[in-house]
C-alpha cells in the first residue's frame, strides 16, 4: 500500500496543480450558492446528533455531488474552448427553446420563407466546433489532400459551375487540402457577409452595443433623437430582445416630466454616417437606405424579413413614429426635422442593441442585407474611416489584412454582397473561417456560430435534408449568374473543414446549387485521413 501511494502521489500532485486554477474560479462562482445551502441546512445540523464515521463518509459524498452539480450549473454551458457561445446566450436571453433564435429571411441572393409573425426558434444542431481542441478523445490525423482532391475534384469539374474559385482547409492545422483557382477573385454575392462579420467583430468586439439616445439642448427645449446606427431598433410592442423605440419614448417622456417640460422642438440626428444612403444598385426591396437612424429596417408593412418596399427616408420616419409615442405620454412636439446634437446637449435616455455577436449571428443566419451594411459602416466608424460605402469597404479590407488574412486582389464595394463589383477569393474565405475558429481569436467566434445550419436554420433550412443536415454550416450567395457557398463541415473522422466555392458565369442556378450542395455533402461523408 505504501509503494502504491508513493507511485500515485506525484500524479495526484500534478493533477491537483492542473485543476487548481479552474477549481478556484468555479468555487468562487459557486460560493454564494454554497453559502445559501449552508444557511438552509444549519438549523437541522444543530438538532442532529454527532454522526458516526460512515455517516460522515456518506454525507461528504452527497455534499460533494451537490457541490459539483451546483458548480456545473454556475459555470456552464461552455463550448470546447471554455467560452459560452453567442447563440446560446441569445437563446437564454429570449427564453426560447432550441440552440438559437434565428428567423428566416430573404435577400436578392438567398431565399428562405419565414412566417410573418417573426423568427422561430431553431432546433439545436450538434456542435461543429469540437474539432478545434479541448476534447478528451484522440485527434485524428489531418485529411489527406490527395484523397480530398480525388473526392471533390470530379464534382467541382461539372461544367455547370462555370468559372470558379474553390478551396478546402483543415481548420485545426490550417493546412490547405484542395485548391482550384483559390486565389482568383470572383463575385462572392452574400458570402461577402462572412468578411463583414469578421471585420466588425475585430473592430468593435463581440460585446459592443449600438446606442440610440435622446438629448435635450439647453435653453431651447430642442429634443434630438440621435441615431447610433442600430439596424435592429424596433417600434414593435414585442421587441424580442432588440432595442425598442417605445422604451426610449417612455424613458424620454419620464425625463422630460421630471424637468417640467411638456412641449419640445423635435429633431433627429443621423450624422454618424456619411455619403449617399442609397446603395449603388438603386432602390431595392432587399435593402433600405443606409441611415444611422432606422426603425424596423424602414419596412412598409409588418414583415420582419424578405423583400418589401422600403420607406424613402428612414430617419424622418423613425422620428415621426417617436413623436407619436411621445404624444401618448402627453408630450407635444413639432414636426421633426434634421439636426445634430451639440456637445452641450443633456442626454436624457437611451436604449442599446444586444451584443454585436447577436447582430452578426442574425445577419449571417438570415442573410440580412440591412444589418450587413450597418456593420460595414460601424467598422468604418471604429476604424476612423469615412462612414460611407467606399470608406466601409476600405475599413473591412484593412481589418482583414490586420488579422493576417490574404487580401490580395480583394475588393469590397459594400458589406452585403449585393454589389457585383465585390471581389473575393476562396483562399480569403477559408482562411477567414479558420481564423474565426482559432482559440486565439474568440472575438470572431460569432462568424461561425451565425452560419446557417443545414436542414435547420436560415437560408439552409430547406437544403441538405438527405444526409448532411446539422453537419454543414454555411453562408450561401446567389445573384443572377453567380452562386457561392462557404462554411464548415465535420468529416467522418471528426475533423472540422472550412470550404469556399465561388461560381460565376452560370446559367442554371438550380443545377449549380445542387452541384455545390453535393460537394459539401461529400465532404461530410469523407473519411480522408
């Protein structure tokens, strides 16, 4: 027994040293609950006779299990890197079932029907991030590049794909497994949103929130509604967790009443952004004018997704709705007009968006063009660039370059991918996805968690129902003559692969989509190690 104890003692010491930091953190987190448990049982303990040794043992084991359960409850849920996923936080915040509260949306490049009543909770899909590290099982060898090429090469050689740029990368090692024109810059359509997401997260951080506020100018009783570029600001009674214009009106009216103000000159400030608001493609039902003050994406009906006619002046419309809400509180206003809040103005009230990670996930899952263009301009603002289409494109590219990503030949003309002059490469998209999975860059993780899940969410909800459902996560992109697919897939060996397929000069979008889906499905079935 002495020899056994001597042999085991060094291992126990090493194990104790390894777990001590984590144990300290979880014990600190669990301490309030343990204290409450202690207070709850102390009266009973006082009445209990001195226990025997076996009772001590049984009691200690029971307490240990209870403490472990409490600690797990406090500490979780965690992903494989020790971080909560943004999509789970979002689901918990909204008290819905499923892994993410993603709706279904449509833009020029993607189509997924949604109920007019708003987003539906999506079933949880198995994590595709387990291959990034942190698992307890053995890690399989990286897939063999030749085996991957033999598998996907014939599929991507289909002449229906036209000109193409394709790349496949093993995420854990960063090794490229396949490339065909991978450095050729082609029109990416909505896969542009992957780059926009990463740039915004890098520039602002996943916890950043966008603020809409009101300010009262001294001596003039001018009330200014100041837009902070929040594309998710809503005037609906049920905000579903997004920033609410009604709540801002409630808080503002209360602040005015406290100051004895019952009548104001109402103005609105949309000066956070610069340049033209209208996208280069012109008026389009898939995108509102890009204004720093917008409510419900300037939609002309109660829809929350899909193409619909937009209001001509989003900021003016938002201010008009705000005036009506103030009137409900007995605050009289003038007809709203444009202005700019001065530094002397007193801030009265504000509402904030959910964390940026939630906006990124909504944008990617629903292929939301409005959110994409706002995140592009927010990237410009954070980078000190001019917050217009050109400045936003330059800021996105600069952020990606700073991350060490290959941006040679790349051009960004917008953040949504609606502009055909956008040019990206499969090399960039796969490198970007691998970077987002890198434990050294947790700030980029929402770029992955927001990707539509095959067969379940967003623009992939009706695709991959014959085998790769829940395994493929990818952003789609479709314009006339352009088809793209970029995302991640877990192969049969449990390796996480990043892929990007860009195809242009196509004539049959249905056939091209099927060809790309077959290729991603083949990767999911690949045991190419």
